[in-house]
């Protein structure tokens, strides 16, 4: 059976005349893994993720199982890779169900004759996985920011892409839903896919990620398993605070800031 692999080589990206991400290369990312992008504000995390999604002009190479993704059509890319933005517009006059169905129809798989009940079945399944089936017929512009973020996550997974890119998916969520989203991201990876996620919460990253890519000023300054990539020295260097990384009573690593 072929293993899904994402290759990211020499990515440079930015806006207008400003380069934000500088020649970033990562080791090959395999199906079944979650990679968290961490680092301070303006480190280039979101720009890097948007570049991989084809939403920011970039040079370099992004290949999924040998197939290039940077220069393909939006529709073709949508069948393989999905991006969840950091912020979700609140002025969209669609129901949650309608928004998920519209995302499903954006993929090439739906250019064939697919029965209406199958499309809605896929949409309902995505809403159930995210835990918002009760919001299916609510209007997006009537939801809270956190609820819209969960609806956006359902839109992102409904096509079952091989690569799922999440830009700060927990930023507007309460503690319960932060854990729920990260468990979903982990489960989605373990079902045979690749997940990349931008996180500011270092403890969420330590708990749920298989690898960390630590970014500073548009560069990846450390990459590896969480316990290898995130050290007190790295934290002091990029966040300018003194901290410890210690296991809790259940053996999970936690960041404790001292100064």
C-alpha cells in the first residue's frame, strides 16, 4: 500500500515586495502524523501555511506523493489539500449545512453524478465528527466566533483531503472545544492523513503533535519530536522568557514559565 508523503522544499513566500518566509524545507511528512507550527507573532507561521495551500504566492516545491501542488488549479488542489483559516467571516448568510455542502461541491469528486442524499450525508457526517450536528440549520451570521470556527473545521474535512492545514483552529474556542478540536485533528491524522496546525498554546502542541516546527523571523529554527524541538533554550531565544519543560503526574510534558 502506498504511503502518503508530503515533501516541502525551499519555500519562500510573502506579500507584495516583502518576503515573510525564507527558503523553508522540512523533512518529509508522513500520513498518520500531526505537525505543529509554533513560534511568536510575526514568525511567518500563517504565511507558510497559506503558501502551502496556494493562497500566497510562493516559490519552491510542495509535492504530495510526487505530484506538485503549488501550480495546480484551485479545484484540483481542493481534492487533495484543505485549509482552515484563522478567522472566519461572520457576515455569511448561509446555514452551517449549506456552507459545508458548498465546500464539498468545490472538489473534483463532485463533478460526477453524485446523488443529493450522498452529498448531504457527507456533510452531516462532517458535522457529527466535529460535534455540531445541532447547528446544522443555524445561520452562520448568527453563531458565535467559536461556533463559526467549528463550522469551518467541518468544511475543511468534508472532502476528506489527504492534507489538512489548520491555522490557529483553537484561538476562539473554550477549553473543552480546544481539546475536542485537537483530538479530532489527531484522529484525522491517524486515519491515514497528514495534519499541519499553527498553534500558540505550547502545551497543546506538546500534547497532540508528533513533530514541532519552531519558526522565528520566517525561518524554521528547530524541527523534531516535541521533546527534542522545544527546549528551555529555544523558548528563551524566540519568546524571551525563562521556562521549564517538565512532565506532569501523568507523564505529559508541560511548559512552565518562570520569568
